[in-house]
C-alpha cells in the first residue's frame, strides 16, 4: 500500500510540475506576442515619419550601433507623439540628429601617471 501511496504522490508532483511548465510557457508566449506588437507599432510610426532613405540609414545604423539606433528611434517616436514632427524626416535631418546625439557621448580618456 505504501508503494501505491508513493506512486500517487509522485504522479501528483509530476502533474504539478507539468502545470507549472505550461503556465511559464503561456506567460512567455504572451510576453513575446506583446513585444512583437510593440515592435510592429514602432515600425509603423517610423515608416510614417521617416523618408525611405532615412529609414535605410537607421537600419544600417542598427546593424553597427544598435543602442544608438534605439535611442534615435525613441527620440523620433516621442517627437512624433508630441506632434513636433510635421513632415517626414529626411536623410540629411537624420544625419544632423545623429551628429548631435553622438556628440553627447562622453569621451573617456585614460592617462597613465
């Protein structure tokens, strides 16, 4: 009888573990879906406010310096949401914006004594 008890207890533990794993999987799927929706919305906004040349430059920048590209995207999206961008941003305007943001970066120098 004790063997049946251990089998039942083991089966209960397996069932709980399976439910926990299924719950984690569902949460992860929801998180991924939410992230995809956010990325799709960002893409739509950027497509609306950037010219094709500017989008191409931003895509190339994302390959080389993804954190800078994300920073620029966030800035442009916030300007668009605030209604401060009237016309599509051209490649030249994007270049100037990149120059300003890149110049903000602190220069670190190491001096040996």
